[in-house]
């Protein structure tokens, strides 16, 4: 007996359709600016060393140098935190940590600064903290970065007023950092647009690869089905094409092949080896067998076992008459129906319930 043939080419096992294609792993800004690279580590090192150098070279003009040293330690921790590769948006917990570092370090340095005289690089914390806020903005924590920047500005103005330098002096000292935050906001918006385009291109490439894979898999399955069909049908067609008189065995074989092909088209979901074998045995006894698949969705393992058992049992139990087995559309409480009609007119209907029924 020939193997069952499915003349319709289903999707290959493991083939990925464009609709079910995996999503491309998105690129975020931390990847785009290369925070995971050695270059980023070098820049972080320069940042940390520069801040320490500014404190060391201005310690002699400070009223409370220890406060500035503590501030530089906190800012160094913040620099390490914001430069860590991390999916966007940046972690809320780490964001609040950086915000606290900016506010506390600003207060500490303000406490350390003298009330009069030139400050020089003693106000290093303004640029250093703005650098931290830059990264918060780039990593989609824009509002929180701006809130922290405004707090830094207000603390600086309050210190200037209390020290006798005046609010305007404090405003002039910290206002350039606000402009830098504005630049960071615009720059970050441009980077986010770039990452969106990059991610869209990556997903389109993945979809195209999935579609190409699905087409290739379908082609391979189609070739396989064509070979199987040729294996079953060609010998019979060749025998007919010779024009020689057909024997009874040859006619019986033609009828079996025709029934097998019909089952593979009309009853694709039922054309399983055990069912095909039982249908062939029944037809050899003179039973009219009809297999219908109105489901068009693959059965699960448990469903297949239940359907095969019920259909094979019905086919083997009928001596003469007809058997019609039908897979019902998805969503029905019944998975399949099997109607057996004996030659004496007596009929029997069996039902296979669906898993959710």
C-alpha cells in the first residue's frame, strides 16, 4: 500500500511566516553611543580624573575642603552609574540615585565655597553634574533630568544670595548648564529618531528573511509532495497510458489510488497512516469511505490520537455500507463526527469531543 499523499503543500515544520516572525532586538541609545566599548571607559576615566584634579587644585580656596572631596566621590559614583550599559529607559531606581547625587553634591560644594573671591574651577560640580544629567536625558529620563537641573540652579542661586554674591551672580554661574541641558534634549531627540529608524530597518530585514524562509520551506514541501504524488500516481497512469487491457487487480489498484488521492485533498487532516490503512481495508471489503476535513487547522497530539482511534474503530467495524468521517470547523464543541451506514439501512453516529468541549 502506498504512503498517504497530501497534494496541498502546508507550511514546513519550523517555517516562520512574516506574521509570526520574531521581533528584532531593539537598539537603544546606550548601544548607539557605545557605552559598552573601551572608548566609553576611557572617557569615563578622563571625567573622574578631571573632577578629582579640579578639587585638588582648588582645595586651598575652599572653606570646607572635605565637603568638596565628598561631593567628588558621590559624583564619581554617579558617573559610573550613568555610563553602565542598560536598556532604555534608564532604571527608575538608578535615575533617582543620580538625581540625589546631583542635589547632594551641589549642596556640599556650595557649603565648601568661599563667600568672596574668585572661584575658578572650584565650581567644577556644575559641569560634572550636567554631564550626569546629559546621560539621563539621552536615556529617556528627560523630565527628571530637567527637574534636577532646575534644583541645581536654585541651590546655586540660593547659595549666591546667602553668601552675598547676589541672585544674579548665582544665575550667571549656573545658567550655562541649563543651555547644555537644552542641547542634550535636542540631541537626545535626534538619537531616538535614529534608533527608531534603525530598529524599523532591522525588523524589516528580519521580516524579509522570515518571508524568504517560509517561501523556501513551502517550495521544499511542495517538491516533496510532488515526489510522493508521482510515486503513487505515475505507475497507475503509466499502466493506463500503455493502452493494454487492465486486469481486475490493476482496476482495483486504480480505484485505491484514486480514493487515496481524493482523501488527501478532501480529508487532508484525516489522511494519517493508520486512518489510510483502515480506509483501504474497508474499501477492499466494499465499504464506501469518505474522509472530509472542514477544520483546516492541524490537530494537537491528543486530538489526533482520539480522532484516529475513533475513525479506525468505525472503519474496521463496518462490513458493508458506508462510513463518512468529518473534521468539523474550529470553534465547535465537537471535533469530529463519524457516520456509519450499514447495507441494511441501520446507521450510527459517533462524535469526538474537542479539548475545550
